[in-house]
C-alpha cells in the first residue's frame, strides 16, 4: 500500500478517524532529508501495510495541521493510534532504523 497525501481537510478522517495506526510524515518539497526518506517510507508502507497506514502532509500547503502539531523541523514523523499521537521521530534515518523504530512502537 503506497503512502497517501493528506490535507488539512482530510486529516481528521484519514488520520484521527483511522481504525489502524497511522504514521504521518510532515515534509516539504524543498526539504532534502524529506526526499531522502521518501523511498524508504514507500517500502515500509508496502511491508507493514497490514499493521499501519503511512501518510504524508506537505507543511507548506497544510499549515493548519502542521501548526496544530507544533511542527518546527522536518522531516517529522508522528505515529497516531486511536486518534492520538503516541510517538514521534525527527530527522532522516536509514530504512532499517525507521522500520525498527516503527515496529518497536506499534
């Protein structure tokens, strides 16, 4: 299952209302580290798609959501369970680290 783009308008339904945990990747087009982790997140989405959804929020186009969760640096990944943020990771990391972190908090 590929990552999905989420907007201010769809965040509540796609993330807060999800019956599965959701990893939200806050990113921007100008962010080099964000682009570096994008392929890894796509692969992890395929591998762990039965356990969670991975979505992306462009902070430049969706400022309300970014502000709501206090996003000041990117890439910032926040894991939501039952509509609540339960874990977060700031900065780029290799796929193995990202996947290991996710599996430890799921």
